[in-house]
C-alpha cells in the first residue's frame, strides 16, 4: 500500500505522509470523545500536539525531498472505480505541496497555542466551557482538511479538501452562533461565507467535469501530460477549464466578485481570522492556480484575465481599507488586497513570486491578526476593570459611554505604553506588510512588482498604487491604535496579555523579519525548490505564447521606488493621523470628526467607508430576488398550491368524496340493501312457506301421500 | 287359477280407496276406519304373495300386522275419546292449533 | 272364464263396493258396517288363497273385536253429521289425482315391468297355512317378534287406560 522509492542516498520518510492528515484527525477525535472529561489545558495540549506532529511530518517530507527533489506519490486507498474513472486517495509529495504543508502546519501550530490563551479568556468572560473543546475540534478538522487539499494527487481529492475547509470556515465563523447583530449576526455571516463559496465551488465543479471530459482523468500527472492533445481534440476546452477554475479561486481566495464574505467573516474569533482567512484557507486558490500551471501557460488569454482580476482586486480592496474603523475589517480588506497581489503574480506566470508572497504574507498577516486579537482582548480586559471598579464606573457614566465596541479604532489610542509587546510585534507586522526593507514583505512584494513591470505593465501600475495605499492604511492603523492619548476609559485601563498569547506573536514576528531569506535575489532558494515541481516545457510555453517565469529577477529601481512610496505613505499617515488628529481631538465633541480624512474628501471617504455599497448591490440584485423566489416557491407554490389546494382540496377532498360514495352509496345503498334484501327475501319466503303449515292434519296426510306417489314413481322409472 | 297379479291389483285399489278416505273425510273415526282398510289391503297382498311363493312368512307377517293393528286401534280410539272430551267434536279440522 | 275367476270377480266387486261405501257414507254407523262387510269378504279371499288360520283370525280379531270396538266408540261419541265446510277446497281434487296416479303406477309395475307367475300352478303342501304350520314357524323362527308383540299389546292396554282417564 505504501510506495517507497528508496533510490537516493538521503533519509526517506515519504511513507509517513498520510500521518499529516491522521494526526490532526486523531487529535480531533480524542477531543471530541474524551473532551468532556479533560481540562482546558489538556484539550489545548492535545490539539496543539496534533498540529505540531503534522508539522514534524511535513518537515520530514521536506528532508526526504532534499535527496529526491522530484517527489513521489504515496497512494492510500482506492476511492471510486467506475468504468474508466479510477480515483484514489494518494498523497502527492513534491516541493509545491510540501511548501504548503509546512506553512499550514507551522502557522497552524502557533495559532493553536495562541488559541489556548485566547479561548481561556473567552470562556472566562462569556461562560459556556463546552466552547473550548468545540473550538479545538474545529481547528484540528481544518488542519486535516487543508492537508487533504494540498496533498491530493488529483483534482477531486483537492476538491474534497476544498469543501472541507469551506465547512470548517462556516463552523468557525459562526462559532459564537448566538451572538452578533440581533443574536443571529454571526450565523448570517457564516451562512454568507458558505453560500458565496458555493458559487465559487460551482465554477470549480464545472472545471472538474470539463477536465474529465477532455482528459478522461482527474490525476494531475495524467492531465498535464495530455494538454496539447486535448486542446487539439477540443479547441477552447483548456481556456474554459482555466476560466472555470478562476471562478473557484475568486470564491475561495476572495477576489472580485466573490470577496464579499471575507469582511463579514471577521465575526469569528481572531485566531480563526488569522489561520483561515489570512494564512491558509484563502491561499488555496493561489495553490490551485500554481498547481494548474501547465494548463494556464497554454492559454495566455486566461492568464491575462487572472492577472487583471488580481490587480483590480488588490487596488479595490486597498482603497476600501483606508476608510474602515474596525481593526479587523482593515486587516480583512488588506488580506483581500494581498491575495490580489498573489493572484496577479501567479496569473502572470510568476509562480515562484506568488508562492513566496504567500509564505511571507502568512507570517505577517497571521501576526497582525493575532496581535489585533491581543489588542481587542486588552480592550475587553480594560472594560472589565472599568465596569467592576465603582470609581471608574462613575467616571464612565460621566463621559457618557456605556458599552463601547472594543474593536473600533476610534475607541483606542495610546496602547503603545500599555501593551508594549503587542505594540512592537504589531509594528513589525505592519512594516512587513507595507514592504519596508529588510523585512520579508519587501522581498516578496518587490519580486512581484518586478515581474509585473516586465510582463503586464497595466497590472504593475495597479499593484504599485495598491502598495501605496497599503502602507497608508497600515500607518493610519498604527497611529490610531497605539499612539496619542487613550480616547476611552477601557483603552486607558487596557492590560497586556499572558505569555501563552504573546510568545507565538514573537515567533511570528521573527519569521516576518527573517522570512525574506527564503528567496533572496541571486540565491533564490525557493524558486529552485519549486522549479522541481512546476516543470513547464519550454516548447509548450513558446507554442502558446504564455508566460512562465520561475526564477524572478531583482530590479533595484523598482525596489527603491516601492520603498520610497511606502515611506511617503507612512509619513502622510503620520501627518494626518498623528498631528492633525491630535489637533482635532481638542475641538469640542460636536465639531470633532471621527476621521480627519472626512474633512479632506468627505463624499469619497463615505463611498470608501461604505465599501462602494457592493454588499447592498448584491443584496438587491441577488439576495432579494432569490429570497422572493424562495418565498414564492415556499408559500405560494409549496404551501398554498400543493398543500392547501392540491393535497387538501384535490386529494383529501377527492378521498373524502370517494369514501362518502363508498359509505353511503355502496355500503349503505348496495351492501346493506343486499343483506337487508336477503333478510327480507327470507322473511317473504318464510312467510310464504309458512302457509304450508296449515295446522290441518288432512293436509299433512296429503303431503305424505304425495311424497309416496313421487317416490314410487321415481323407483319405477329408474 | 286366478293370477296373483289380480289380487295385487285389488289390493292396490282397496289401498287407494282407504287413502282417499283418510284424505277426504273429516270425521276422525271414519279416517281411522280408512286406515284399517289400508292395513287390510296390505294383508291381502301379503297373503297372495305367500300363496304364490309358498312362503309361510307372509302369514306370520299378517298375524303380526293384525296384532299391532289391534293395539293401535285401542290406543287411537282412546285418544279420540280424550280429544272429544276436550273439544266436544270429532272434526279433525278443529284440531289445527299447529297452524303456523 | 273359469269358476274361480267368476268367483273372484264377484267377491272383488263386493269388496270394492263396500270400501267405497264406507268412505262415502255420511252415517258413521253405516261406514262401520260397510267395513265389516269388506273384512268378511277379505276373509273369504284368505280362504281361497289357502290361509285358513289367517282367515279365522281376520274374522275373530278384525271383524269381531276391532270393529266392535269401533262401534262402541261411535255410540259413545254420537254420530253427528258434520257440517260441510270449505276449509280445504283443494284437498279432494288433489287427493283424487294422486290416488289415480298411484293406481296407474301399480298397474304399470305389475303389467309392464315385472313378470309374475301367471297362474298358481303348484298345489299347496298339505297343511300349509294351518295352525300347526303357523305355530311351528311362529314359535321357532319368529319367537322374538311374538314376545315383543305381547309387550306391544300390554303397552296398548296401559295406554288406553291412561288416556281414557278423566283427570
């Protein structure tokens, strides 16, 4: 069952690769079955160990690949065998999948450890201890599903993982299912995520069916080997497949037009946002395009479309992020924007650059989200202190606030001195995201920009402007949250979080700083590492005119320009949000704007703050008519027509008519008549026959005599 | 010689006349006497056959018939007397309480 | 036509006339007397047929005892003339038809379906039908019926006494 190609010299651990799924599964099962009797520490330990062991297995795979870079396939079981379809669950161990495995399990384990502290605080404040176990069960399930996604050796196994992470996303977004706006807000956000993802999955399924139709198989190696032949047999099919895959990617990786679920997904706990919606799940789309590179390089039109979608999304989301007040929403739109960078990169054919940015983004975005969680936690602790201290409570009442939103940046300020560790790690993350030398984001983003200028200039300009806005909104966020004076009492009394939460942050910060070494220009270790998998024949590329760049170039001009732009943006943010904001705070409350930019460009700011009203447009265009249709079908068609009219009137009424017919006409009329008729007939006959009993003896004698005559006559004639 | 069949015919005629008497008359005593006539007709047949087949069994049977007829007459007439005491008539048509 | 035949027919006519007279007579006493005549004729027939014992028994028991008993009862009950009623109008016609049918059947059987010895050719053995002969068979072969008959007579006596008691 386990294939072991012991060809090279180095240690081989390929046969262990199924454990990468089964360790998290074991963890979740243990927590599910025995969690009721385990302490919080134990549950957290089990879950984190499961994730950690998966990381260890991933590392072992990387070690094995070092001596055998082409990778191998480890089949596990046969899944579907019908006709010419022969699907199996096999683990594809090559550099690309192992890269993803390392990122997912590594970042995932850190987040598991962070969550122990985070959920402990959550249960302490909100009650319901069962939540603790449920959270870790879902987290482990997510890790398992993501591993299935990245390790599958055919499109359908990938889809199994794809759907699985979608499910975990739903479960975890709606984790606090009874909270949120009107008590169902979180559940609605989870539903929105699931449904929007479903639209994307529809595209993926169309692609899968087309793949089977064109290639007769789902397996990567079989599909990729046959691309020119299939294209010759069915012209245009590869273009169709790539575009359908793009639909799936826009759903899962939150690109235009299916990004609307990601900001709402911030309703879930912060570790969920960090793991799923920043570091791992949303990158599944990028992984898919990278994996399908042999398909994409033969259709340059599709490549252009993908790059454009990525570029437009990057710019679009960055502009929205400028005007958001919720700390997590800013990061959400930032994620969408950065995913746009990645999608643009792989769309253009710069696969290594895209994957590089994926890795660095995982580091600093997870760091940012977890730190944001730390900030929110600090604010909530501060509010707890305030509401339990009678003196402070009076003060709160005087100020006029009762319960403030701990996630609104307008209520923060001055947290630099109160949450020192969080401030420093957040700063590192923000600078990495902005792309400041020598942090990791600088190297990855500049590689993308360099490729873009070379391959798709239009996309390059979009990405550059987006990079400017990125630095601007991160600066805005830093200054609003950490600098200045605290604007509310809870902010004043915010407290730093325990080490179980801060230590993973520090580790991620280190990775954000040092991550650049993965693919330094000139050395480009990651590009070489990935080149073992993303092998694209030169002739295929030149035939179709597509692009495939594996080894990125380093353009010093672009690097310098980008850095200057970022520093300029941060300085602008300083001027507006530090200097001017402090001045504005001195104004009386009525004339004080909540954001200095509103004074500059009020209408534009409103448009950005309302996210271009896209959600409202979608609601009017799709959700309302759909709900109307559903309501119509449910009420008019199903209830009133089918149930009321058809069932009640036609069927039930008809049945009653029939039963009345049977009861009255047939049962009473015929059957009773027959039985009564028989009785009456017998009565009549008896009455008639009674006449024989005349009572006269002579009659009886006559009848005897008659009988004698008849019998004698019979005997004679016989 | 007289053929036996003539005696049998005569017996049949006498029997029929007796039957007619039973069926037609309303006087109980006359009915009884008609019954005796029928019995006598049967006796005649027995004796004729005994003569024809030279079997004394016929005579024996006639003997028994006579004995039983005597007993029957005794009882029957006692009955008629008893009924007469009750109903004061010997019309059999009056004895019709079995009328259904 | 031999003398036997003439004699036979003569007696037969007397017997039939007597029977018809019995049945049709309105006077009960006349009916009884007619019946006596009939029985006497039958006794003669028995004699012709070589059954002397039976003939004597007929005269003694039937004509002598039974008919006398009849006449006793007739006297006792009064010979009322019953008023003609019309209770059963169909009775007489149907009875006549059935009687005719019976006669026809008898004739049919004896003339068209069976062959009988036409004439009584053999002479009877000596003493046939005499008391010795009767007695021999009666007390040897038919002893049981004989004893039972005596019980019947006893029962009849008791019955007659019981029935004629006026309680």
